[in-house]
C-alpha cells in the first residue's frame, strides 16, 4: 500500500477504512466475527488509517474497532470523534463540545478502543455555542497529556478551521467529498494548501452508488439505513443518476478496473494530501477498493472524467436535511 502524509507529519496508507457501516448507518450491522475479519484483513493488506466515532451506534463501533485492532495497535492509526450529546437511552440528542465533555468523551473512547492514545481526534460537528478556541484548547491539553496525538475537524468552515489552527495545529479535516459531491474543492482546498492540512474524504464512493453495485430497483427502507432519507436515493433520483454509473462502468472497463477503483483513483489524483476512507462490510469490498491506490489516471483520463461529470445533472441532495443542517458553512 502506498503512503500519504496528512498535515506535517502524520503518515498513513493512501486509502483508509471507514468503519461506521460495519455497525451503523447502512442497514443491519455486519455479524461481529465477519466485521472483525474485515478490519484485520484491511490491516494485512496495508491499511493503517481506521476511522470511527463515539456516535456510531453509539459506542458499538468504537468497541468493535478496539477489539479488532488491540493485537496490532502499534501498526495502525485510530481516528475517532467527539461532539455529540448522547442521552441515557443511547440517542444522539444534540451537540456538545464543552471542554469538560470533550475530556469525558476521550476517556470513554480510550476504554472502548482499548488503547492509551487516540492518533487523530476530530470534532465531529462544530458546536455553535462553544467558541472554537475553547475546543482547540481542550484538545491541545489532551495532546500535552499524551492521550491524543493529532487534532482534526469534520465538516468545519474555513473560518473555524483557521480559528482552531491558531490555537492547536489542525492535522486533517474530514469532509464529504467524491466525484458527485465536489463542494470541498471550492470551500476547503485553499485553506488546506495554505495551512498544510490534510483532507480525509468520507463518503468517497457516494454511499455505495459510485461502486456500480446499487441497482435501479434497490430499496433503502431499512430503519437503520440513513440513505432512506437522502434525496439522491429516491427511486426517481436513482433512475436519473444512473448516467453516472453507466459512464463509470464503461470507463472502468476501458482501464481494466472497477467503478469503485476509478472513483477512488480520481480522488487520490486531486491532491497528494487527500486520503479517502471508503467503508467495507465484506472482504470483497476491500478487494474492490484497495487496488485504487495503484491505479494511475492520466491527465487525459482526468479531463475526460471531469468533462462527463460536468455535463451530468445529478438529481437530489446528497444528504438528508437534518444531516446537511449540521454542516458548518
């Protein structure tokens, strides 16, 4: 597996693993034994960056990642997140980035992850009632204590990235970025370039759509599948958006690759400091995704892909109104 650098000195595999879907968000959780096998197989294949959060489940995804990676902790980087208020019924009931709460979350995460440090700690969503300087200061203290190694922000505005970075160096931001979700190019790239910050791309395969494995008649009606509320995944939008899949299938075939590999290779070609974290709920998904790190797209390939996508009008918003409203713009 090729490597990349996030920020000034966090070296990671070129492709990471988003672990959320193993427990939460994309339908029924993967059976535990299989989920452990997926994570450990990713390690065997050179993946070093593993992404989770206390909010995934809540808690259960961190527990899974901790169990999977404990025997090989020194070979991997564990990334997790704080920022939500979780009630006694394990329901997410709002945001909370008060410094005392950040410390409580980190102590809980360390126990669930079976480790003494978190390699990259993100604020999951910006809390508008807590000044960013206080958030960054709390993480700075945790870094000084050795409980956290690097600071990150997820879906934060350029202004808040700058405010945080002035207090504690931001190593990476995590943003929704893919071939059919290009917003970070306009809103974050310049800040990352200026401040030397990496970008970890979540949703790099369009919640599965860019893999070409989703069919026109697929239903997203499982209560645990977040896509049931995404306008881009209604039957009408899916039908309209199949132009994207049709192109990716044809283009991938011409390269002896798969649609997922083209989508990930395209992301990797945008900037040397971008690391996508596609999810995987089966070893077959690793087989599909990880070869993208070795796939080089030429300048002509990239121009062709961009020209085709510029001509396709993607139908439907990529996220539900509720999830979109939590993004700090």
